[in-house]
C-alpha cells in the first residue's frame, strides 16, 4: 500500500481550464486525463489524501467520477463544497476536519495556514499556480503534473531534505540495529563504527550524538556512540507510518510499508547492521546475513533470487533459532556489487572489506 496526496482537481469545472491555464481543450478532456493520471499511479489498495475542491456538481453528477478512481480517499472539503460529509461518506470517502495533523511539525490543509514556528510545515492546495516561500508545499494538481504524488516521498525529499536512497538506507539500518526509547529513534553502535552516526547527523542536523562508556557483560569500559532523533519529530513520524515495529523488532522486521523505497539502499542498510562480509582462509569471498523475522527472511530470499539468481533453502539454526543466510565466491561478488558498488552511504568497515576483496579479485583475473 502507498499513500498519495493531491488537491484541487476541480472535476467538471469548465472555467478552471481558463483560470489556471490548464492544458486541456475542454472539461471532458480534463476529467478523463485527471482520472487516467490518478489510476496510472494509484491502486485500489492505496490511500489518497485529497486536500479539497474535488469537483463541481451534484452527487449524481460526481458519482461516476468518484467511483472510477482507485484507492481510498481521505478528503478535506475545500472552499468549493460540492457534497455534504454524509454524501461523501456514502461513497466510502472519509471527510476530515481541516487541518489534518500528521505530526507535531506537519499539517495538511486546503488553504495555506499561518505557521506558528520555523519547524512547522504546511502541505496545502487552494492557490493552484502560486508557490509560497518558506515551509509551504503546494500540491494543487497544477504543481504535480495533474496527478497524485507519493506523500512520504514528498516529505522525505522536500521537508527532511534527504534523498529516498539515503532514507531507505537509514530505515534498513535502524530496523536492524536501532530501537525506540522515550519516543526517540535511537541508534547505538560500537565506537569502531562511529562513522555512521556522524553521517546520519550530517543528513539530519536536528539529531544528536553522544558518547557513552559503561561496563557490559562482555567488555569493561565499553564505549558506544548514541544517535538520537528529535522527540516526536518528522523522522520518527515517517518510521512509525512505514511500519517500524515498536515491540519485538527483530521478530517483526520487514521492508518499509506505504512508500516507494530504494530496495538496494534499504538492504545495504540491513546488511551493514546485521551482515558479515569477508574472505575465507582459501581466499574465497563470502557474505552472510543474520535474520530473526520470518517475513524479512522471505523478502531477503526473494531479493537473492531476483538479483543474483540464488535460491536459498535456509532454515533456522537449532541453537539460536535464527537464519544465517550466506553466499560465496561469484554469488558473493554479485551481491556485493549490487549493494555497495557506487554506494554513497554505508558503514565504512564493511564497504572497505567489500572493496578489498573486490580489488583482489580484479587483480587475479586481469
């Protein structure tokens, strides 16, 4: 399931073509194009936030259009209120009060809102071709090529200000080696891997890093770096919306839900957290991944078959009741290239090991 957002479709509104210089000859062409564009990206399993001014006409006139659109619609009325809330509900459309609060920092509204502070963002419609300065994002169809767009991808790229690839990596690493604490997203790692929390903080400057030294059952004066997200912030909202498990994380881990992520970067994050890469005594390369979650095991095996043609028959080991899924030699090199070649965000230690045995292989075969 994906979550989309759009606004100000103005179905059946002939004059909007002239008012907003829409690229359609007449209202029928506009209606058909908007429906086609909508259904080309939205499936029946998806959710679409519509921020108002859906269309003009009576219930009977709008009924064929509403019924032709894929997905479940969550609606704001807008300033052109064609149908009552009860009429929208009769089509299975949920009508919300304006504004919709997504998180402490993000609000959806029809008209642009007055922002209370510099951390607040407003995703809105109403003003069609106009783009406001500051923390405003206009999703009127004139701004989105007359099609719904992915909500979480929009937030990641335009509000967090990072790429889908980097977010996918961070999510993969955190779902494997991070945990919730006090409503913060927290990552803890050994000091030898301090490079990654620093990279995360560069991507998300509002996060923090601190050093902690303590005795553990395995080591005295064990020093770790702790990376923390902002309490109830946008990053935490996104992780929660994508299905980040609050409890029994290892057992319930899976690929992120509700947004179109970068598969390659997500699995590199998972591998950097829970994987191993190296060279055996005979010089052969290997890569392996430790997995607890049954769903994540299925998803990783599907990836191996798709990317390198390897069909895993992995079973849980009897001692720890976990999966250890490994590949060797040529399969390891293919997997390593898929995950790490031309990568921009990674755990230095594992990336350097990949580069080491990849360079040795190229020297042997050159």
